[in-house]
């Protein structure tokens, strides 16, 4: 190996590392924009990292200021839930005792042939039951068993009255808690409203703010010197174009490396420069032509398809650039043939075309290599 060939290999290696590094940065930024556009289409894939930081600081301050009301609201909710459970349990026990007392009173009234008014029978409160028990106790001639039952019922009705008073107290306590809950809920709701307003300054669909925030901070923390985060501030159309150019250069390097390793005719410095530029030009031309074709089909069809830069998948864009860089001569020839066919339609060139000598096949890489044959 000569020194010149070694130098060419070093240049190729440096060019490959440089193109790979820049492609990784641009691709990660463009992929971030594509992901944000999928999460929140209203952003078009663009968010301001400075605005995100400012909003995040204010949101943290608001959350710290409202931490007290939020904690109090959580405690009140727990107290109300506990109180409701106690009230339900006490009501169930009270209803069982009331039903047993009503049955016992009715049995004694039946044996004593007491006609109870319908309104009195319907009154199942402790006071109503106490009146019925007092009425029974005042009747003469009751058997000893019924008198003992009435005495027991008198004790039970007092217990029932105490239970009803306790339920009333708990109801009053719950009403006070509910009033406090409304007040604290208003404070928390106001803090949430301000938080949502701050989130909307970054992401109009504020319900996706936390996810977008996580994606943004992950991109910035992993990008060297914040380069990917800086590039993500650019317009998606610009990043897609730069990505196509870099992938075209990468495709050219993928063409040149086999040529450097296998071709008898050595690769020159000038060939590296020209091939890189030619690969980027071919990639850009093919990218524009592909988008124009998609737009043409969309216009011709009844359904209009979105072809904005934010909707372009970075993997597809990269594939277009790499293929165009590797097959730059073939793509340039294909574009030339298609263009000549378009301009010759309609009888513009009525005479028979003059025979052209065949163009020499391009050399390089592992394709169309005359030196190998």
C-alpha cells in the first residue's frame, strides 16, 4: 500500500465518522420532532426548550405553593370516606335494632288488642317508638312477660335515640368537611388552571405535556453538548432536507469504500470530494422528485393527503437519501430520461431522434466496474 492510498483511506474513514456523527445528531432531532408531532399534532413537531424550562420552573413553584391545600384536600377526602363508612355501618346496625323493636312492639300490641293508628305505625323514629312503648306501659292488665318486654324496649329505645343523635352529629361533621372540601378544592382547581395554562404555552394539547416534557429532557440529556436539542428547534423541512443531504453523503461513502478496497484503479481525493457532492445532489433531487410525485397523486385523487414536513417519517427520508447516494449515477440518468420523455411528449420532437453513442458506464464501487472486468 502506497502512502497516497493510505492517506485516501484515512480521509475516507474521517469522512465516514464525520458524516455518521452529523447524521446521528440530525436524525435524532428529526425523529424527536416526528414523535412530538405524533403525540401532539397541533405542535407540528416544534417546541421551544427555553419556554419549556420556564414553564416547568413556574409549574414546580405553583405545585410547591399548592402542596398544602393538596395535602389537606387528600386528608379531607380520606376523612369523608372513613366517616361515610362509619355512618353506613351505624345506619345498618340502627335499622336492624329498629326493625326488631318494631316487631316486638307490634306483637305486644296484638296481644293487648291495641289498635295503632296508621300514622303512628309508620313513624319508626326513636320518638315515635317511645310514644308507642309509653302507651303500652300505661295499659293495665298486661301479662308479666309483656311488662318485662316493655321495660326492655324502653331501654332499647333510649339506645336507639342515642344512636340517632350520634348519626346526626356525624352528618353535621360530614357537612362541615364537605364545606371545607369545596373551599380547598377551589384553591387546588385554581392552581391546576394556572398549571394547565402554563402547559398550553408549550404544548397546546396540555394533556400530552408530561410525555412531551419527558421526551424533550431525554433528548437533551443524551445529546452531546445539547446539539440534538438545539437542532430540534429548527423547522422540520430544514432538518429533513439536511438529513437527506447527509444520507446522500453516507450513500456515496458506502459506494466509495468497496471501490477503495476492491478496485484496481485507486480512489483519488478529488473523486471523494466529487462523489460526496454528487451523492448529496442526487439525494436532494430524488427527495424533491419523490415528494412532488406524492403531491401530484394527492391532487389527482379525491382524498387530499397531508404531505407536510412534520409528517415525513425520518426513516423513509433516510432511506431515500442513502439509496440516492449509492445509486447516484443511475438516479441522475433516470431523472434525465424521465425529463426528456416529458418534454418530448406532444410532438415537440417529431423527427426521429439522432442516434447517440452509448455513454460510458460509470466506474467505482462494486457496480459497473470496467476495471474489474
